[in-house]
C-alpha cells in the first residue's frame, strides 16, 4: 500500500484537507502572475523630449511650447508629428528656425509626459535614448532569476522539503519586493528584480508540487489547470493596480503587499506526506496523515500506517533502469521530438512574454489593453482545452501559433499611422499566443516516453526560459527597422506552428512508455500504439495507472507525467 491507496481508500482524493491545499495554491497564483509581468508598468516609457534648461520645469506651458518649437526638431512617428525624443538643436536659446542648425543629444536630461504614468523606472533613471537598452536588460535579468529560481527551489525542496522552501520563497518575495520599492539606484533595482524572479518561480513551482502531492490522481488535472489559470488572474490584478497606482514605486509596493497574506502559510501549510515517505521520515509522515484524517473527519486503522511506511521493494524491469539526457537523442524519432518540441517552446515563450508586456504600449488606454488581453486569454484558453479534447492536440496548438504568427506579420506590414488596426491585431496575437501557451503545456509531455518524460519536458523547459531571457532584446531591432521585432516574432511563431504539425498527434492513442515506444511515435508508426482510452475497464484501474511521478512547470504552467493521457 502507498499514499495513493491511502487517499483512495481512506482520506478521500479531494476532501477538506485537499481542498484547503488547492485553495492555498490558487491564492499564490495571482501574486506570482502579477510579479512576472510587472515590467509592463514598472518600466513603461512615456513620451518624452529633451529638457531645454535645468529650470524648464518651472516655465509656463505656453512659453515652454513656444521655445520647444524652435529648440527641438519634429519627427513623424506612428502617424503623428511629435517632438524628437533624443535630439535638440544647438543654441536652444535661439528664436528663429533656421535651416542650417545642427542637432545634438539631450544635454540637460528629459521631460516626460505624466498624463498616463506619474513615474516609472524609466523616467526615474532616464532609461531612454542611448540608455534604452537597459530597460530590456532589466526584464532579461528578471527572466534569468526565474530560470535560476526554478533550479534552486527544485533542489532545495527535494532535499529539505516542500513546506520550508515555499515559506522561504514567500519571505524572499515579500522582502525583495518591499526593498525594490525604495531602491535609489538602477543597479540595486536589477539585483532585487533578479531575486524577485527566482522567488516567484520557486514559490509557484514548489507550492504547486506540494498542493498536487496531497490530491488524488483523479483530481490533479482539474486542480492543475485551475492553478495555471490563477496565474493569468494575476495579470488582471496587475492591470487594475497599475490603473490606480501611477507611480512605479507605489505599484511595486502593492505587488509586494500581495504576498503578505501568504505569511499565514506558516500555520496553514502542511508538509507533503509523499515527500516525507519518500525521504524515510515515516513518523512525521504518520503525524501528517493523521492530521489530514482528522481534518477530513475519517478514521485510518493503525495497520494502514504500518503498511504505508513499510519499505517497498523496487520492481525489476524497464522503469528500474537509469536514463539520462543522451537517451533523448539516441534514436532519430525521439531526437526529432526533443529538438522540435524545444524549438516550439522557445518560439512560444519568446513571443508570449513580448506580446503580454508589449500590450501596455499599444495605442489607447494601456490599462484597458492589458486587462482586456488577460481576460480574453483566460476565456480562450478554456475554449482551447475543450477543443483539444474534441479535435486533437496539433490542430489547436499549431493553429493558434499560426494565428499568432499571422497577427504579428500583419502588424509588421501595417502602416504606422493605422494605430487602431495595430492595436486590435496585436491584441488578437496576444490572446492567440496565450492559448497556444496553455494548450502546449498539455501536449508537450504526451510526446515523450514515460521513462524520460520528465527529462524531455525539462529540456523543453530550459529552451523556453532561454526564449524568455532573449525575448526583451528583440524589441531593440526596432532601432534598425521599426517593423523588425514583430516580423521576427511572426516568423518565430510560424516556424513554431510548422514544428507542431511535424510532431506526432497524441489524441486518442496510448502514450509511449519505453524508448522504443517513443521511437515508433516519433517515426510516425502510431498505428502500433493506437488504442481507445475507454479500454480501461474500471475507474479504479485508471486511477492505479495514474501513480504519482511529479509535476513539471514550464514558465509557470503545470504539466503532468501521466494525467494528460486521459484528457481526451
């Protein structure tokens, strides 16, 4: 007997104890999601122009406007004429607009439009013109923290436990969030954002693992998807907070305070009985199960505790062998799956983060654009999951990637003076890539054999994180040619969609278990593994097949080793 049997036969797969664990993690999602995309408002770049003199801020609007007309060149941007953001005429005190005047860079700093943002990291640290690349560096460093946080928290949670790791991430996220709100230099802000990325990803990943480990197999799918969507709820919260808090430091402070209620987890959060049992901490596991039984108002016989803590003999066979990353690349079929899936994840995550953060820069109200995109993503993701259960994985994942690519290419081809068209098409692409992101988390673990599934998804995970780190710098290509960033994203998503259709369809087939099964699937020999899922004669047999292996988080979305076999 193992812990899964205890859940089914005694505790219940989704009793009060398990529901509490699920609710606790759902409450983690919004704070993490808001932190992940905070760059959209913390580092927004408002319209700006050269400050003419150090004391220009005290000039009357009419006098300042007259002086600007003679001192700052005009440029045609996005269909409108405006003052140049980075250049001014030599001799700014002149009162005539001669044609032979030379231009120079801003000598006295910049004046920023405060009609939308009162202050941002960009305006406080002057991250514009020749320093504008530092803004993108900030987001890239944050994503480095996200990647490192996933690795470090995964290691510490396996060694020291889920609960202490979650609590440490909560304290770290709260403390660095508060510190970032009061930082006085950009370098310190970068360091704190690096730590914030690690804390947020670690909190979500390990907390998700803990919650799922106490839930029965039949409910993991629904709970995992609910938790993943709570991440998107955080983007809605971010847009709402940013609307009312127009100074970046006050928004950062509010994001930190969102983590404060999570400190109550010190008293509410249990340790995972699975982890305790797997680490031979049997007495602690017994106490944890007893608390769960008391909370669920059930009684567990003493002999059950003895049985569940009894050492298990490892079963011989394929699954007892040791596998490594090289096994993913030995045969042509599995090698094709691994490389293609990694490239698809790289393309998807690169565009996903860029379009979400970039939605706040579109024409119109940035807060409305951001919140509307998040709400549409949630709704369409649910539609996408239902569509996958009806028409299969490839048409939905690949189709939405193609739609994203088409939207990005359309934006690149749209004249700059058609900002209304650019806005709506960009939002379409932002929602489409969100659906592709969510549905890809379902599809990607299904193409790897059970014996190397976690490693296969881990490789794709690292590829996606690389995409997240490099994505901010793609926007710098606009310095070469304005449409180039969207053109790049369009090509990436189009190639990603093509990659999906080169992968095997897993809808309605038996998922591969061995390396040989993976090779057959990768080489297109699906007829040798095709079965009807309903062949599982009883629900109890299906539940026994869903023995716990462990979750993998790809950029904040949970995916499971076995469970998605039954999402058909």
